[in-house]
């Protein structure tokens, strides 16, 4: 239903936020932000890192309170001062950062704080909880045993579990903050089908994303947020293009292409031949990476790409096969050994495997090059701060003070700091897992430019990504992977290869119906 029709019928928004403001010390996160949300629509919220999207979402969900402004449900003002208040008004939120208890089971996580019998000293209705868990996981087409421990799940399965927790509340208003940041195309298809069912049942969805294509896949309306305020809102129609969205989002024109180089005459840096692992997550894998080349390995979660990355950076060892750097045998026993050979690593899960949450931004940034900043075991503070300042400027990180904890940054800016740490010790090859996860479109293109400049100067990249469009646009070559084996190599790939790549990673050869099943 478009806005004109809503006005004609005088439909009252299910959720209405008016002139919401919020500051954190000297930082003004929200300035008179207003947005409305109607039953049965997916309202997409776009915005660069630091634009205020997460602050707006957290206020509506009751995690923090605004300084001024009003929130109305069904036309009546409400006070939301806690997550309990939000739940009572039918509001649920799915966070980009995981909030699971890793040592508890799936069913325990789903019902944590919402147990089937809330009174003390009463037995839980365990059978009912397990059956309800199976039902909610089935909606997301997540085939896992509810008794499994969360730590055993893949990062994508954990993200789907976060979504299941929110759905369990049967919300009227669902806020989703970057829910697909760690999902492959197949899992996105599952989620989008669930979203369509929620729409049909009248649930209003506020959907925060950096992926412009998702606007066209599921969006009813789209709003752009900049500098703490909502700048423009429009219906998602055939007249809306990616270029239009980029201009809405950033206030400037951006190109969605990157310049590729010719690498055929360059020397091979990394050579992998017939690598196999003990559990056969990788089976007879052979590939190579030239100097200054960006190579991608794309496949669904569990295809073996994660294990391949772990082998290269020394987190695991193969049972057979060989790896070579510059033609010499390469068999790292740990990441430190890999680093000594010029191989760096940027892991996917920045919260659990990346940031030191209580340490300052500059310490997180300089962690990989502390030996070079020390003399007789004493850090040169002046040099450390100067180097950090230069790199933060180069990466275009938005921050208040480099001495603030890294958690004071938005998720995308945290990711930029981790990228800076990975390149700070000047590796020759950088293995990256979803390096732009949680980064807004403007910053993403900035990072593409930085990556390309580094490649021109000889740095090689191996990209293990769940973002298919990014993989095809950014990489010089792409390998598709299915059930532990490489399927095909694509030279100079483009978005026109998307359907064939997706059919490969779903195990359907060149059956392009696989693409339609996922995207419809």
C-alpha cells in the first residue's frame, strides 16, 4: 500500500517515532529523528556508520532511552523505558551483534528470560519448549537439534537463532539490524520467505541494512538516515535504482564498480595442491593466488571455505596435499608462524575473535605491530599515537578519541580498525572472512578503493565471503566451492555470472532454477 492510499484511508501507523533526539556526552547521535511504520510493511532504513540507525533501533526496543521525542503505538503515545516495556507493546529486535549464551543449548537460549513457567521453584515444561523450538527453527528452515550447544553452531546458524529468538515473541513490530550480514544467498532466501509470511500476517518490520539489493527484494518503503536524522523516505517502485539509493544514502554519487588489473604475467605467491582435511571439509583442493591479486572462494556455510582459510593461516593442518609460498614448502603450525611468512588473517566474528572490547581504539589498531613500536621492551607512545592517527585517517574511521574503548565505535568502524590492524604489519597475503560485514555502502566503497590500492602495490588477498555480489565485483578470480571441493574457476567475474555461481554452490551444476528458488 503506497503512501497516497494510506492517506486516503487515513490509516494510523502501527509505530510512529516523532522528533527523537539522543546524545552521548558531546556526541549527538539522533537529532529530531522521525519515522513511521505500518502493519504489513517492510520499511528499509539505510545509513552510513554513525548515522544513528542503531541508536534509533535501541530506543524503540527499550535498551536505551531518548533525551526527547515521542513514540506512539496505534496512535497512542507510550513510554518505553526497558526491554520489558517494549515486549509488552509487541516490539522485538534482532541485533547485528550476537547476544547468545554459547555454553547453553539452543532451546535454553530461545527461552532464556521467557521460560515456559516463570514462577520460582516450578519445573520447566521442557517437552513443550523443545516442540516450540522445533517449530520456530522449522520456520527458518534451520535443521538443527534444539539440544545442541550453541558454541557448536556456525556463525550463520547463530544468526538464524537470534532471529528465531525474536520470532518466538510473536511480535507485532520487528526490528532487524543487519540480519543477513553473515548469511549466504541460500540462508537469505529462507529469511526472506519468513519475512513475507510475517508481512502477510500484518507484522510491521523495520529493517536496517547496508545491502542495497535487499531494498528491491523485500522493501515496501526506504528511508535514508544521515547525521542523526531521517533525510528522505520513498516508496520502493520500479523507478528507484541503486544509483538513486546511493545518492539518498550518502548525498553524493558513487560508482559501484572497481578497477581490475591484469595479473597473468605476475608471479604466483600462494600455491595449494590437492589439500584434504581429516573430516574431508576440504577434498583435493587446488588453487593459486598471484602477487597483487584478489581471489575469492564462494560457497554456502559448511562448504569448506572456512576450513580452507584456517589451513592457510595455521589454525589447522591438512592430512594430505601441499602448500607453497614463493615455490617453497609452507606448513604453518599456528597463526604466528603464518605471519612470519607474510600471511595475515582477518576473521569474520569481530566480537568473539577480533576486538579487545575493553581496550582503546589505538591499542586494538596497533596490536599486530607492537614489536616494531618497542625499544628494549618499552612502547614509544608518541610513535604509536602518530601511526594510529595516520592509519585511522587513511581508513576514514569516525571516532571521538583514539583512547576511547573500541566498543565506542559503530560496528562498521570497528571492522575498519580490524582491517587496519591486519594490514599494519605489512603482510604479503591477507586471508579475509567477510571483511565488509556491517560496513555501510559509502564506507564499503572506500574500503574497496583502499584494498585495490594495496593490491596495486603487490599485496594479495584471499576473500572468503558470504556476499556474492561483492565477491563477483571485487575479485580478479573466483572459485566456487561445494561440499569441500572446488567446482569452477571464474576469470574476471561479473554480476552476469551470478546465476551460474549460485547454481554451483547449491550443487546443481548449471541448473539455474536454483537461483530462482533462492531469490523468489
